[in-house]
C-alpha cells in the first residue's frame, strides 16, 4: 500500500511541477495560441465560403 501512496505523491508533484512550467510558459504560448486560432478560423471561413459558392 505504501508504494501506491508514494506513486500518488510523485504524480501530484509532477502535476504541480507541470502546471508551474505551463504558467511560466503561458506568456510565450498565448501569442502562438492566438495566432494559431486566428489562422484556423480564417481557414474555416475560407472553406465555408468555397462550399457556399459551389452550392449556389
């Protein structure tokens, strides 16, 4: 039973450490995420426009 508890402890530490790293990287990730989302939206809009042109 001890090994399960220590495994959970390590997992918890890993999660906390991971979230700290993510928080530190957020300022770097946010612009990339925003740009990526914008590109995806533009691409989807283009696809929808093409489909509506083909239908009409």
